[in-house]
């Protein structure tokens, strides 16, 4: 998903709140099956009216999806949007070609291995 600057700003704004960030992290951790609104409220400690406000904010930002199953609303992270958001915020990583930056752009295991190797050589 190609996320444009206004969408990135909207997503950052939505995540820039303690409760919304906690909800989003919970839904990312839960995976595609998501959670009911009631379960989310219990886990993050929000009353239904406050929870609805925060869920709607995340939904408007395109970070979560809502699905009705019978009488329950199930919310889940939109993983395509998450990948687009992460890609948009890291697309120019190491774009300036700074020497030591190359290891920062590698996966964590590779970067850790490179740092460890560098320490032994020093």
C-alpha cells in the first residue's frame, strides 16, 4: 500500500494518544481475528463511550477495520495499512549513503550480529 504524506500524518496523529496507541498495539498483537469492542474496553480499561471515540479515530485514520458479527463489533488492525505506514516512514532510510547507517537498515538480527562483530574487533 502506497501511503501518501497526509495519510501518514493522520495515522501519526491517531497514534499520538495513550489509549489509541494501546488499542492499536493490542489489535496488532491479536492478529487478523481481532477483538470485540467489549474485550478491547476491558483490556485497556475504557468505558464504552470513550472506547467508541478512540476506535472511531483509529478507523478514520485507516489503521483498523470494523466487522459486525451478529450483534458484536469486531475490530482488527489493518495490516496492509500498517505495512504502508511503516514503509512510508522508512522509505528513505539510509538514503544519504552515510557509512555507518547501512547496518541500521538491516533486520535487527543482522544489525546485532554486525555490532557484536565490531566490538570483538575493537
